[in-house]
C-alpha cells in the first residue's frame, strides 16, 4: 500500500494530499480508508503543497462596466455556456511574466491561456482567442472577468462582439465574484510555481505550459468534476449525451 501511495504521489508531481491519493487508489481498485492513507503519508513525510499567499493587485480606473451575469453562480449544465478569465503574475530573474487564463465553468478546464512580459490588452485577447479557436462554441458564451482595464478596453469589447461572446463583470473589489479563476491561480502557485525558482521567463512559460496542458487539464482530479480530471469529465459528459 505504501508503494502505491508513493507512486500516486510522485505521479501527481508531489502535490496530492491524502484525499486525492485515496481517490486515485480507489480508481485503481484498491480499498483502503482515508485515515490509513493519511497515517502512512505522514509517516513518510508525503505532503500536499499548501500555503501560497494570494497576490495583491492595484485597482485601476474603470472605463465602462458590464452587468454581473453570473452573480457567483458557477454551476452550468454543459460546456461553452460560461467562461471566466483573469490575470496573475509570476516572478522570474528576468522580471515579471503575466499569465491570463480562460476557464470553462462546466468542467473547470483551462480552455485558453496566454503569457507575456507585459500586462497589455493583447494578453487577455490572445487567451480568449485560444479558447474560441479550441472550443468553437455554437452558441453565445458568457465571458466573466473582473473590472481590470484590459477587460474594459474597446479592443476587448470589440473582440467579444465579433465572436458572439457576452460580457459579464465582477463587482468592484469583490474577489468572490471570480472565485473559480482565483482558485485555479492558487492551485497553480501552490502546486507548481511555489516549488520553482525561474531564471528566465522562458523557463516559467515552459513549466506553466506543462502544468496546464500535461497535468491540470488531463490528469489532476477536481472535486467539482466528480474527482475526475476536467478533460475526462467532459469526455464522459459527451458519451452520456451521445448515448441518449
């Protein structure tokens, strides 16, 4: 049992705690209680990554606001109904690297992302462009963000309009209105960035790409997705629809 626990912990990138390890072993057909797994992990000093502090942002001047269409209702019935987007920053020896992501609320999958050395409007547009290119939604999608200047710009609004996307915005200074994006950034920094010291922006870009595309989307179990990975959750949803 200890060997299976260590293998599952290592395959997670050394980030899973005893709850996720328990779910992983259950999927392999192993029967063991959470308390035993927690005891064995403590005995071997196998720990989840915890304790990354949330960054603080400076508030900017708001140009034009949109209504909050989500109102903290982050549960949707299918893919491509509502996406959330936000920006965070990563420290490197070369300076800051800014990361913008677009997350589908249905599965919590990161469907678009962009990384640039400056926090311009193009950063968020490139992330949304990737999401549109990947998902090719057939209906209008709500795109929810905070009130940052990138999301109130004319270029952002023009992009939304030309791609049949409907803008939604958090209330000013209320991080809970965009809690799903905030939660993803906390995971990223706790499980990956906090454990690295990046010498260059390219090092950071490569590692964050690996986390999103090789671990978080296809592998990492998510409580909202029934302890499946976001990719597998959507795959099973698609199978259910095709069987009806």
